[in-house]
């Protein structure tokens, strides 16, 4: 009974937070990724755990009867995430742990190429591959590409971001597949 | 907010990512990207662009440090930076491969891209030129273009000449190779002829040798005749039998049989036998014209006669039509 209730709360919460998502799973993943970025963009060392902690508290509070405003459900999420961040900072200060930021490893880029990356690149359409090539090979080309496609530079960046997002997922799947 | 951000928003997002916003501004941006998926995607794409600039070394020192802190703050962020680094490497690697292939087929029209080596930073100098400077640049460009056109036309001429030379060289090579083939064929035929001739000469020599070898036989051929006159005998194996000695070179033997000319017959039969009765030779119906000076001459090959005692019986055709005994002749052959 309690499990059913928990499941219902979970479903309702992510339907509310991500109404455009195709599924509850997708809604959950999108919300989690936003929270991951929320903490990452605050330079947190472990944004994954902090995102999970936020969602955990959110579910707990909703199960406990906390109501979430339908017109702006993320304001409550934001409040919890901010609290989690404050706690993180306090804990960090207590532990005296400094941000351990590695120096950038300027390793030759070609050495880092793996098979999955190549495979995923090959799976892209010719247009997308050419777009990436032009985008990354010559900075000055970007304006020309945007002009040719009738896009603003930001829209072009968005397009490249979407291609990269697809590639990232492809590579993750490929790596999981090769490991299994 | 629409997909196409204005420059102000873009700047705001970049400053947000670099940690340059006030708390208030930051809160606004954070609340917005959490609630607005499109805006979240724009922030993500701005982060991608910032990452590109960072990895390509296009940020100022201050921004590079902040970007470094952002992209190396957590394992997740590092993974994303590494992903972009790999992507750039892959794209460049693929470009190097494709451009090395394409360069083989490239024409002069593509050579304009060769000027892309000019660093983008040089563009910052352009606005400092005055009108004269621009005119000089324009003239320089025109001169360069003329030069390129001239070189291009020269290149075409050279290519045409080179093609013609290559064609004629190819033809010469073909002709030479054809002549060499003919020569080889002629040599081959000559060799065959020489071989044939050698064989013929060898054969001729062999024949000549055989001829030379046969020559003594020819000398010994039965050209020499040994003659003997035989008188009729009445006693068998009589002591008066003559001996005919045959030499190696004796080819023929002439036997002269003495006859009584008072007794003439129209025809004669003659037989030569050994004393054992073996018939060696015979002839019938000999005309009496063969008898000359009281002798009937017979010429026989010497090879018929061996070391033996022989008897010749002569018969004549009588008037009543019977052959009657006329005479016997005895002789010995010795070699």
C-alpha cells in the first residue's frame, strides 16, 4: 500500500515537473540532469550526489504532504537544492576540504579518441558531420555557416549542442555495450 | 524566451557559467533554467560553446582560469570536457584523412583556401588602414589575381605541352617496343634457320662420310672379271678339273666352254651344279649365236660361287626335239 503510494507520488511529481516528457523515466532523468547542472555550475565537486540528495528530499517532503505549486513547481525544487548546496558548503568548510581542481591536462587530443567516438561520428548524417567539421576546424567558419543556414550564431551553437548531445548518448550506449 | 538568444542573454549566460553574476542574477538564471527547458538547453549550448573556446585556447587568461575551474570541478564535468576534446580530435582526424584524399583531386580553384593560414588575429589590423592603404591592398590583390591567372594559363599550357610530350614519348616507346619485338622475331627465325642449316650440313657430312665409307665397296664392286676356259670332260671328278681362284675384288666370272663345232644344235640348255647335286645356276634355250670361236661364253656373278667343286652340264636341242647331252665341264672354285 505504502509502495503504491510512493509510486504514485513519484509519478505525479515528475509529471508535474516535466509535463512535456514522453515518460516518467524521461521526466525524472531530465529533472535530475537539471539538478546535476545546477550543482555543477556552482562548481560543486560531486553534483551527482547532490542532485540525488535533492530529489530524495523532494520525494520525502511530497510524501510527507508538502504541496507543490502547479504553476511553478520548480521553485520548490530550487529551494531544496539551495539548502542542499548550503549544507554542502558547510560540510566542506568543516572538513577543510579545498576544491581539488586538477590542472588541465593538455594531452594531445588525437590520443583520446576511442572507437565508440568514431563509430558514433560515422553514424551521423553527412550534413551533421560536415557541420561539426566546419564548426570545429575554423572559428571564422561559424558565422558563414550560420549565414548559410539562416540562423543566428546562438541557434547554430544550439544545433551543434544537440548533435553533441546525441553523440554523447551514443557513446555512453556504445561504451556500456562494449563493457557488457 | 525564443531559441535565438539575443547577445545580452548570451552574455548573461556566459557570465553565469564563469561565476561572474551577482547572487540575485544567478538566482534568476537558475530558477529560469530549472523551469524552462528551452532556456536550459540554451545554457547547455552556451556551456558547450564556452568549452569549445576553452579547449581551443580562445579564452582570455581570466576566463580560461574560471572555465578550467568549471570544467574540472567534478568527474562529471571532466567527462564532458573530455568528450568534447575527443570530438574535436575525431573531427580533425577525419578532416585530415579526407583532406589528404581530396588534395590529390583538388584543382586550382580550391587553392584560395590556402590563405586560411592567416591567423584570425590579423583581422584586427584591418580597420587601421586608411583609404590609400585600402587602395594599395586592392591593387595588390588585383596584381596577385593577375599573377594567379597568368600562372593558371601558363600551367594549362605546360600541362598541354607535357601531355603532348608524354603522348609522343609514349608513341616512341610503343614503336621501339614493336621494333624490338620484330627484331626478336627475326633473330628467332635466324636462329631456326641456322639450326636447320647446321642440321643439313651435319646430315650432308654424314652422307659424305657414308659415301666415303662406301667408296671402297664401289671399287670392289664386281667390275673385275676372272675368266677360265673349260674343256669337256668325260670323267667324274676328273683330275683335269681346273681351279678358279677368286679374289676379293672379283665381281664376275667368265666361263668359256669349249665345244665341238661340228655338232651344232638350235638351242642349248646349261645347268651349274655342285658335286652334291645342288643347282646353282641354269639357263635354257640359249641361241647358238652365243658360241664364238668354238666357245660358249657364260658370265656369272662371282658371288654365286663358293669354295666348292662344280659341274656344268651342257645339253643341245636335237632335230627330233629332245635335249641331248652334249658335254660336261668340271672346275673348282677357291678363294
